[in-house]
C-alpha cells in the first residue's frame, strides 16, 4: 500500500509521492502532506552505526513509497557523494557544550544543498514513472540560498529548465555572485525590485495561472517547484535529524531512547517542520525551538496564537530568514487542525485577505512542542563573538541567531538534554557580516579580502564554492519589476520555440 499525499486545502484527490514531487504545489494552491506520518522502523540504538546514506534510505523509503528500492538508492548515491567536502556529509560539531549540526558541506555551502542535491534525481525519476514527457520548468523564488542550490542541482539536467527570482537588494554579495555566475544553458536568474515575499508570491501566482499553464503545456513545458513547498525538499531534510541523533548515541552523549532538543534558525519553516516530522516518526526529540531574527512573525505566533504579517519587512544580516510569510507553516496549521483541509483553507484565505489569522486554543495545544525565540542584530553579532572567543569556532549569521536564542533563553531550563543547533550556512557565505561582528576593523575591506581574513582567523579551508566565484564572469544580469515575472518566464521559455 502506497503512502498517499493530500493537499492542505482540499479533502479530495490524493496523489502518490512521485506525483506530489512532480507537481510541487497542489492545484488548489495547497501544499502536499502525507496522509499519515510513518513510524521509524529502526531502533534508536541501531542509528548509531548507520552512514548518512543508509539513514537517508531508511527514512525516505517510508515517505516515498512508490519509488522502488533501486530508484531511491540510486538517487541517494548520486546526491550524497563527493559534491560534499566531507565523507560524513553532515558532521556534528561540539562547541561550548552545544552541538552544531553542520548542514553546509554541499556544493553551495548552505543547508539547502541537503535537499536540492537529491531533488533533481527524485524529480526526473518521478517524470519517468509518471510518463511525463513535457520539459520540466522549475520556478523558484529565493531569499538567497535556495536559488543557488537549485541552480547547482538542476544545471544541465536533461529534460529540465530552471528560472530563479531573487530580491535584487535582499541577498548577500556572495549569494548574488554565486547565482549570477551560474553556468548551464537551461538556467535563468532574474533579480526583482522587491523583497523575498514579493518573489515568492509572484511565483505562487504563476503556478496558479491556469492560462499560462495551458499555454506552456502546448509549447511542451510543465511547471514544478524547487522551493520548500515541494514535499521532495521536506523529506530529505528529515534525514539529518535522525542522523544527528545517531551521532549523539554513538559518541556516548546520550543513551538510546533519551531526548535531544533541536534549535533551528527559521525563515520559511521548512527546516524545523522536518524536525517536527522526525519527532512524529518517533525520534526522541524534546523541544523544537524556532529561532527568528528581527522579522519575528513566528516568535509572535508561538507566543500569542496570532499570525500577523502586517509589519515592516526588516533587512537583516541573516537574509535567508528575512521572510514574513512562512509557507511551510501551512503544513503545521493543517496538522494542528487535525488534518482539516477546510479549516486550514479558511485560515489561509484570511491570511491572503487581511495578512493575519488566529488559531484556536486547541490548535495551540497541538503545537506545544514548539517554542519560539528571536535574536536582534546586536545579539546575533554578540553570539558570533562569544562563540569565537570561547571556542574558536566561527558561526555564520543564521546559525548565530539560533545559537543566541538557545544560549540566552533556553539553555538554563534544559538540564542535561543536549541541544542540536541546525547550522545552516558556512560563515564564508556571509563573511562581511561575520567578520564585522568579530571586529569592526574589517568593515571597509573588499569581499574577497575578507574571505582571506576569515581563513586566517578560523583555519577552516576556503570552500570550493567560494574559490569558484572569485573570478567567474557574470552570466545573468536581468533585473525586472515584480509585476513582470510572467513576461520574463515566457521570454526565457519561448525564445527558441
Ligand atoms: C533557508 C535558510 C534558512 C531558513 O530555513 P527555512 O527552512 O526556510 O526555515 C536559514 N538559514 C539559512 C542559511 C538558509 O539558507
């Protein structure tokens, strides 16, 4: 029996895992969710001896049941190979009593690589299984990291094209350089005058534009998404929490069965939702700590039960978390409402109409595993300095948000339960902010000089992803108004038709 997937906004019309991955978003605008969360069928003790790839298979086979063993194992082998600069794939690094789960050893040095290394394989396999003969067009909005990770994953993959929209003034210099130097004849990178929410809303509108969909189908294309709304992003992200648990058991920090807490620097709510799924599979996780930067819409939500995006959008030094509409929260809302699509759909209608909604007390109870915290810019920079001074370990700005929240707010009350901090980016990706936090004298240095300074300071080798862009030519220089996204997509696709 296959595990089927439902839309969060509609009771009817189930699809298989591979169909959900192909479609990305459900036709009614909802997100695909599994009809139930499967239980982990290996004991916590045996996790200690499993490699990352073995753990990936053990987790993903439970969710992606219409893939054959061979298909899934092939996808995993191709994804988690020497694109990662460490055999372990995700090392768990202890510093100052906290455990940093380094999710940034892939091709683009951010945690998005964990899922986007495998998504292209899952998707092209899904296309074959479902006899989809149209060319797949990946449409993606990025707050900086998804874009490059998706481009790297899909570049020159036969049968696919990829279009990435990013906020022109809302990403770090390294993030922008990584994207605009992307090679591959099937890639297109476009800056928009607007913020991430504008880009994400624009992409969602393109998905639900029936006329555009039909026009492109006639021309031989079908849309899909590489954003974390795609269930093919979420499932691979569950793996590293299960793997982290195995490491804590292996190194004797906990006994099999004892709990760990998880702290996640959050934007679109995809990463922490994967931890929630891991917990519901039976992995012994205690608290799920959701850390926000100054765009603390999620903190306020967990505090009050009211989600309210009507506020100023703040550009911070952790741009991948500068988000006011956290798409994946919809999946949690749906589960908290007892998998009630009507209830969820009405809250989402309120969100798009008024920018706010409030959940019931009962729903809040169902979300009580989550705690929220936030970190101001000052506090984030102070945390980078503290950890560097005390442990000679350099955090990136996003990881520092989570580390700061845990250290200041939660560590006192957590007893002996270890905290696993999701380390979502290499400090090299945000060298300017990281180095200025450590010492103001770095403020006026040029980007690559800062990278060399960071290398001297941390002793960590400069990642390939950085060396690659040092002298790379700019290949994408289109910048448009946010209302012109549809026309831009058509231009890219229809040019040679
Ligand atoms: C995307 C991203 C986040 C936020 O993750 P979500 O799954 O969107 O909550 C945090 N840190 C970094 C470095 C990221 O790239």
